[in-house]
C-alpha cells in the first residue's frame, strides 16, 4: 500500500534529503528546460519548507522562492545561491561534453 497521497508528496518528501535534492537539481539542470528547472526549484523549496516547519525554524529565503515561482517569476541568482547554500549545496560550472579535455 502506498504511503504517499500523490507523486507530488513523494517528490517533496524525497527532496528533504540534501543528497537527493542535489541529484534531482543536477538532472533537471542537465536537461536544460527552463520550465522544468523552475518546477524543480519549487519542489526543493516545498521540501525545505517542510523541514523548516518540523524543526521550528523559519527560512524566509525558501518561502520567498516558493512564492516567486508560484507567481511565475524567476528567483534571482543571489537568492538561488543562498537557497542552495542553506541546503549545504553549491553551484558549479563544468565544460560541456566534447569540449572537456
């Protein structure tokens, strides 16, 4: 018997683990579809809000990100960097496929 009410709740719960969130975001960023990237950040923001709620901590950066994406707006680079930092994640840049030496 499934323990989740929906795929959405499954995704959000799995993204509470920073390693899962990192793998998920990397896969979506690799895909490169902007709408998917925004949806992925929304999922991670929802997961982070759940973690913060259980711990009694207020994380306004994640709340701000979630609200922006819900309105169809794009969070700024500094907000995204702060969000990832709060999860213990970081952005990196790599050389694309054939260009790697």
